[in-house]
């Protein structure tokens, strides 16, 4: 790969699936971000930490319970009563905020992957 100098770069690829967002064109885009290797770490977070997740989807029956089930599968100590809910101005979308006690990057990655791949979920931040 290289000699390990700080001038090496690595590429971070971000794929955005616009098809999950109804108001955006149905396409997929990949963006490449280059960062100096010396500026990279496995994570900038120190665990354990309180980590807020914002999950958005259409306002349909069972959305909040489905999200709660997924979150509790990855963070069993999450209290569902602390989930914050907010409707969009028109009431078409529901935003949920779940602040979990994250114990590792692997836990956050697995949770994000399961949430973002769920058909009821439009966006996870």
C-alpha cells in the first residue's frame, strides 16, 4: 500500500440512496472524500457515551414501535419512554430521536446499518 508516511491518503466512500427519499430523484450517488492518513482514527468518540440518533420515516402505524424494537435489540438498556417524537409540518413524516448509551463503534455501526436498511426508515442521522 505505502510506506506509512503522513502524506498518504485514504478514500472514504459515501453512498447516498436517493430512492428512499420520495421527494428526491430515484438515483444512487457515490461521493469520494480524501483525508490525510494522519488525521484518521477508528473513531473520534470515547466510549461509553450518550449518542443521539435521529430516525425519520413516513407517519404510519407501527413506525415508532418498529424503530424502538430495532434500537432495543442493539441497546437493550434504552428506555423507550425517552424516545422523542416530532411530526413534520404537514404531518406526513415522523422524526424520532433516540439517545442511547453507546458502548462501541461496532454497536453504533450495526444499529445504523439495521435502521437504514429497514423499509419503513427514510433517513438515519
